[in-house]
C-alpha cells in the first residue's frame, strides 16, 4: 500500500449553484427525466408485485420474500457489476441496463408464471440496477461541475423522495385502477423511454479504463481494488461509514405497520408514517443545498448526521401520532447530510475508479438497510416498535458522534486550504489512519 494514491482531495469552491443553472444543462435534463421515469415506474411495480403475489398465493411470507428481493441482488452482485461502469462507456452501460430491464419486466407483465419464476425475474431486474446506478452516479460529475453537482444531487434526491411520497399515497390507487399486469407493463415502458432519453440526450464518453482479455477476472479484481481504494483512505473510509449510518435511521420505515397498529391505525396511518421521512428529506435537501455554503456543509455534516438519529429517541416517550410524524420528519431533515457526503466522495475518488467506489458504497447502504430492518423487526416482537425505534436512535446517535469526531479531524485541511489537486498518499505506517486529508464520503442513500 505504500505510496498508493487513493484519491484527489480538492478544496471545494464557494460559488453556490442554483437549480435553474443545473436544469440549463441539457445532459442533466435528459438524465433527470430518465431517472424520474424509472422512479415512478418502480413505485408502481413494487405495489403491483406485492398485490400480484398475494392475490396468487395468499401468503404474506411469499409476498415479503419477493419484496426482500429488491434488497438482496445489489448486496450480492452490486460491487462486482458496478465495475462495468468503469470498463465500458457509462452511457452504454445505462442504456443496455434499461433495455434489458424493460424486456424482463415486459415478460412479467404478459406471461403468467409461478412465484419462483417471477422471483427469479425480479432478482435479475433489480440486479441490473447496480451497473445502471453506478454508471449514472459516475457520469453525473462529468456533466455537472463544482456546486452544480451538489445542486444536481439535491434535485435527484428530492425527485426520489417525492416519488416515494406519491407512491406511498397514490401507488395502490393507480394499481387498483389499471391492474397489476398493466402496472408492470407501464414500468417496462418507463425503462424503454428512459433508454431513448439517454440515447438522445446524453453524449457518449469513452470508457474510463482500457479493457483487456482478463476483464471477467478484472471485475473481481476491481471489486478488491475498489475496497482498497475506499478503505485504504482514512477520509473515504470514515465517510463511507457516514453513508452506512442509514442502517439505524431506516429502522422506522420497516416498523411503520406495527407502529401504526399501536394507534389503532389502518393503511392510511401506515402511509402517513412512511411518508414522514421522505417529506423531511425533501425539505432538508432543499434548505441544505440552497442556503448553506459549500464549506459550511462540510462543517455541518457530522451534526446533521446526529440529527438524523436523535429525534428517533423521542419514540421512547410514546408521543401521539402527530408527534411521531414530526420526529420522523425531523430525522429526514437531518439525513440531508448525504448531499455533502456525496459531493465530497466525488471530489476524492479518481474518475477511473468512480463507478466501482460508488457501487461499493451503495451496496453497503442496501445491506445496512436490509439488516437494520430485519433486526428491528425481530426485536419488535419482544420489545415493541416504540422501544426499538428509540434504541435505533440511541445506537445511531452514538455511531454518528464517533464518526463526527473523526471527520472533524480529517476535513480540516480541505476547509483551511490544502493545495488543490494534491493526492493523499497512504503509507504503510498510516493505513490505520489519522492522515489529514481532504473531503470524501459516501454515495447518497438515494
């Protein structure tokens, strides 16, 4: 590891970009519209699959299993397949992924099949999202520079959370009107239109890395190198852990139904609880990106991460429903720290390894969410949802406080004036590290 360059840490510019500037970039508009279409289609597909499986089997277990398949593929294959975004042109990776997903979902829509076959197609469809997401995340910094990237990331997060809110509130109604198979067909159509938008709106760029005859093995080597890149750099290591902090504050999402039951609530109460955090995230992302200067975002990131966890502790006081919604929304506001984390990560990672690094971070996020929800659900059987949410807040706050102490040390040189473009060199004596570095962080939770 001696002498290994793990990333570029640049002093962030103080110019704040506006949303109007970002939308003025044609390539971003195409990328954003394609993403928004996919989000809407995915919300419809989630509801449609749940209804379809439950109607055909009457089994809550099988229904939950198919839903769980939306978490497992990126964890299993994400870090490896994300490397495709570094070996092939990223626009091509996105287009091929969209076309293949459109075909798979179209088969689910038109061909009656048993749950096993349906589950296999769901697995493959979600798995193809790994190279698409890595390629999209890696190409965005090539389209938007400086603070425009932060504003663009904020727009993407707001879009994602907004479609979640609409999906929770309206997805079931849409599926009820058009039918489950028709909803899946609409999802297939969104993938196809997304591919056309990428073809017409995003210009082709060469692959970041040269391919060789051993690229099949190179994907595995790339996964190993990506892990060394991220965890060998004290900045990237500590701030990828910031991204994975979501494993704590995502727990309430998995407990919305039993939590609603404590108020005697129905599906409307569940939807209200589920929409609270996305609503807070939309508000936080807008305020954090529009009214906080770039270097102040870096300073505030640790405190914001603690805010993402602190309100959850209030669940232990058994507040009324409106209080729970307010606490969960406040937690969502705090989670907007991921914007600064995402921008810092892009600054730190070399362009040629960006796809692999984003894939590793994103797979860890999904793994953390899956494990957090699973452990939270099991603990709720014994302790009840209020206690479990409060414990998740306590554990998350403790982890966030430790990470904040580390970040306050390693970020100092970035804000105080490290020479731009100077690489971080990790030597054998510092791999455990307290090397002072620049900025770095995690891929956004969205």
